[in-house]
């Protein structure tokens, strides 16, 4: 799931692990000889089950997120991460009487190096 770091609003519907829309992209990565490098760096084999190919799909098919990601405005995480973030933000805002500009740190952030 990819969301706006400041507001917590998702930029697209979540893509579940079982969704196979990125299988062709994963096949292309394997054919291009990237399997060993990706497994070495990520510790995972190339498969549409994992989040990396889903992030690639979102960046290529949803208008606008690539530039926002480069500016550090987006976060990537699981539904659990997103729910926890929103619960924390709601709690902090309530405790501060709604007067807060708190920004959660610690999610897996999408930065220029990830999307370049």
C-alpha cells in the first residue's frame, strides 16, 4: 500500500500479495538476468507476490506518484503499517487537541534511490 506521508491518504487501492498483475514484469526481470542481484539485495526471489513489483506497477499506472516519491512525500507499507500509522496519528492529534503537525517516521519510505 502506498500513501501520502503527511495525510495518510492512500494514493491507490492496496494490491494484495495474491494479485498476479505484475507477473509479466517479474518474468522480464528474470529474462534480463536480474534474479541473482535482486535475491542478493532483497533476500527474496523475484515473484509477483512481493511488494517491489507492485510498487513498480503503481508508479507506472497511477498518475503522479513517481515525482511525489522522489520528493519523499509517499510511504510504502503493509495494511497493518498503514492502520498503525493512522491510529497513532489520530491518538496524537486527539492528545494535542487537534493542533499538531506530527509526522510519523519509521515506515519504509519511497525515496529517489528506490524509484530512480
